[in-house]
């Protein structure tokens, strides 16, 4: 028995029911063109970038805030985030009347910082120097919680957040109807989304192959799964600014282990190409972090030949100039 009390199917179903009408039912797009390109029998893309605030993060943030006591809601919460969880938590706090403070690395995309402020959250910038930016931001969040009496929330290493994020998987399964996914590919930063989606998928379809997709150099989950214990990735430059957690969360790693997840790392070139292909074929804008699972499938890093494939496209929070730069990179790497 696993030492961590992981979300059970009934708990994720309760989260799904509670979030109905509070989060957007995002489209599930099927593409014959993309299926042909990668050799899959059928290929579905869960477009979580079309969620409110531009990513799946609203799901876990709302469900986590719903677990607060009345006193905790009045005190307010603090968390660290490079942008997507920040926006999701800010929107959730506004919906539920909970004050939100976000510690955000100074070099996070300006558009994400501005969107978080527009949603009513207080943003405190962290400066990390040569240290991992999430480590520095997390430390500042802990200090703010202690000094101000705020409730400290973790953006991914939290079983309620995992359960909330898993509702994206439950939605996708319902939308697939009679089609049974044989391969699921999902982006990974700290593992909150993949943790929830993998548990939901494994419970519904025990034989499904589940792949956690990470940027090269930031593949902490894959390294941890292969080694059997949490380890940090080496880091390095990446287009995928939202997937730079140094290692998977404790609960997230446990969920992925329990669900039998495989890990794969993808370079910037295939990520940019996936962004371009999603735009051309699906008319879908993806941020680099949101495209990494599609990149893994389209590049052949995840084996999908003859299979029914579900790809989670997790976010669309990308500024126009950065999106254009990524499309230009895709042209140079064909």
C-alpha cells in the first residue's frame, strides 16, 4: 500500500461534479491528419489551453480552495508560480472571494504576470540568480505565509490539486465516447496534471500506456521513475518556461508510480514544430509547455503506431511575439 493517500476515483468524480459549471468544458479535437502523420489509428487532443485563464490550472486551484475552512478563506492564501497556476489560483480566488498572493520569478513571462494582476491577485517577484527559480520562489512563499498568516498552497504537490487536475482526464474520457485510449501523452512540470490524469486513466482503462512528457534537461519525472526515487533534473535553457520544476512533487511522483507512467524528454525543435502543426491543422494556439506532449507523439518519442491516442495540450498562455518566434524556429528545424 502506498504511504501517500492518493486521490481515489470517487474523489476525482466528486471534484468533477463540484467543478461543473465553474470550469469550462474544453474541446476534445480529433485529427485524421495528425493521426496519419504519426501513424496512429486515431488521435485526440484535449485542448486545455481553451480553459478559463488559458490552462488546466484553474481546475486544481478551484478544488483546492473549496477545501479551505471559512477562517482560512478569510486569511487568504499564498503560492509560488511562474504563471499558469498563478492565473488559475487568482481566478479561483476571485470566484470564491479568497485573497490570493503569488510569488512569481521576475523572469516569468510578462503577459502571465499582467494577467495574474488583472485577476486581482497580489504578485511578489522573486530574484533567483543562479539558484533554481522555483526553489527561491517557494522559499519566499513560505516566508510570506509565516509573516502574514496566509495559508501556504503548493501549485502541484497537493492531493486536492491532483484530484482537481484529474478532472481534465475524466472529461476527455467522457468526450471520447466508445473510443478507448491506448496511449495517453501528457505534459509534466511538477506532475499535478499528469498525477491526476494518470490515476483517472489507469482506473478506467488498466491497459493504457501513459507517458509523461518533459523538456530536455527538465525531465525530473522521467529520471525519477527510471531510478525509483525522486531526483532533480540538471536544468538548462528550454522554450517550456512552465515546465521547469526541478523535480516532481512527492504526491505527484507517488501518483505516477502508482499509475505506471513512462517518462520521455523532448527538445525545443520538436516542441516548436508541434506548436506550428497544432496551429496549421487544429487552428489551435499552444504555448511551448502546452505542446510538449504533442511534440513527443509527433516526433516518434512516444510509440503510437496503430494506436488510439489521447494527447493533453495543457496551455495556451503565450505572447504573440514569442509564438511567432517559435513558429520561426519550427521552420528552421524542419
